[in-house]
């Protein structure tokens, strides 16, 4: 293609040369007209040279037309390749985008499932805490109704300490589950 463009420039230079020669010939023809009596023989030679130049010019014009036709074909092919490349790039982009979206959907689905499982566990812990609270209230009611003499305080104190430990442990678990749920909510946003 570059070679064709170079040949176009060469043809243009030749055309310029030919135009210059034609211009020179026209000057000579005008001189010959003024001196026609003396130069009748030379006039036929100039006429022949001019005809040859015109023939060369026509040949060069045909060459330019052919070169232009070739250039138009190359340009059409280039545009065709360009559009095909754009389409392929767009298809590849859409394919990559679909893959990324699918991965994100799967991850989001997994996170939602984990969140739902944690929520069920948290509901169970809350139920256990509520049951523990009810039991503590019952124990407190029973402890109010029992006389001091009927019960040994050490066993009761140990039992209360154990229940208090269980309660603290359950409260720690609730706190950690609430933090986990809030983290999952932030991730899902």
C-alpha cells in the first residue's frame, strides 16, 4: 500500500514534468508560428513530440485511475477489517463482563446463604437466652419463697455462679453473632 502511495507521488512528479514540458512546447510552438517560414520541417517534429507527450499523459492518467481504484479497494478492505475487529473486541468485552457478573452472583448467593444460616443460629441463641432468662426468673422466685434455713447457701451460690457464667457465655456469643451479622450486612451492601 505504501508502494502504491509512493508510485502516486512519482506519477504526480511525472505529471508535473509533463505539464512543464507541455508548457515549454507551447512556448516553442508560439515561437515556431512566428518563424513558420523558416521552421516548417521542425514543426512536424514538435508535433510528433507533442503527440507522444499527450499519449504519455493519457497513459499516466490511466495509471492514476488504476492506482485510485486499487487504493479504494484497499481502503474498503481496511474498513471491513476495522469493523470486524471492533465487533470481536465488543464480543470479548461482553463475554468477560458476563463471566465477572456470574462470579459475583455466585459469591453473593453464597454470602446470602451464609447470612441466613447465621441468622437461624442467632435466632436459636436468642431463644436459648430467653429460656435462660425465664429459668433465672423462676429461680429467683423460688429463692424468695424458700426460707434461709431450708437451703444451704453455698450450693445455691455455686448454682447461681454457674448459671451466671452460662448467661455471660451466651451473651458473648450473641455479641459475636451480632457483629458477624452486621459485617455480612455491610458486605452485602
